[in-house]
């Protein structure tokens, strides 16, 4: 679904991402962890085409992101760590705007908006301007917008930040259901307990370099993910 091969991204003299390779397959929830400044967000932004990179390739569904960015972006959805939404729009206008971009028909979009807005308890707020939303409400709206075109690949940067416990639980269920249908999810998180329980595979990045990757059991063995992460960080 998502193949990242020898990805390198530099800022001046600093290598934010250094020769990184990852493969996320259909059906997988793939967690990406590392300390602040390790290169997680840069990797995700390169993978969705927001940032240009200096070396390497990114393919989505077998299509090269550099050669065919529009086809690749039709297959994915991206939720940044701090959703920058159009505050002058209402929630429903924003969702219809996203649905228009992806060519979602009226009946299908209405059904999906109703389903996900009811699920995340945002229906009553959709008529309000986004400028009046709390951070958690904006995060819920970004989640609905990501799911609205039923993408094959969903990439998220710290998706649980700002969500209350119920919304976090619902998002985890949505993620699992998406992958059970053959989709894939690649997301970063600082909440190691969530990653340990939710992810099929996990990768740990440090100073731009991949230092551990595999299934959850391969990475953590008999220890907790937190113990493994802290041990690798100390080395």
C-alpha cells in the first residue's frame, strides 16, 4: 500500500530523515514512534507529498508519488498533528468542500457525513463556524473529512491529541475497521500504550534514522513497548 524507500530529507546541514525505508501493507495499522524532533512528522509530510525530499522514492498503491501525485493523493487521507481547517466555513460546508474535491456524490456523502458525525457526536455542531470549535471538535471534523472519500491509505500525525477518551476509543475502532476492510493506516504517536495495544507493526525512529521495525511482538519481545523505546533512546 505504502512503500518508502531510502527516503532522505535535509534542512540545511541537518538530515531530518536519513535513508529511511518502510513498507505498510493492506490490513495493517502501522505505528511510528520517536522523540520530539526525531523525524516523524517530516517523514509523514514527505509520504503525502507536502514536503519535497532529497532522495528516495514513495509509492502508494504501486504509483510513484513524484511521477503521479494526484493519483496517489486520491488514494490517501492525511490528518496533521494540528488540523488547519478553514475557520470561516461551517463544519458541514467544510465536509462538503472535501467531498467535492474527491468527487463524492450527494447521496454517498450525506450518508457518510451522517454516519461519522453521529458516531463522533458532532452532528449538532456542523452548522456552527469552525472558528467556534474546540481543538477536540476540530480533530473530530478532520477525522470525518479523512474518512469521507473512503481512502485506501490513511496517514495521521498524533491523531489522539485533543480527543476525549470516548472519541479516542471510537477512533481506534474506526482504524481497526478500516484495516479489516483492506485499508492501511500509518500514524505517529507519543502514547506508547495505545501503539502497543492497537498496532500490528511499529517502527522507532531516532535522529532521522530507523532503529527498530517489525511486528509488535518482534519489536518489544517480552518487555513493554515503553521499556524498549526508553532503552533504545538511552543508547
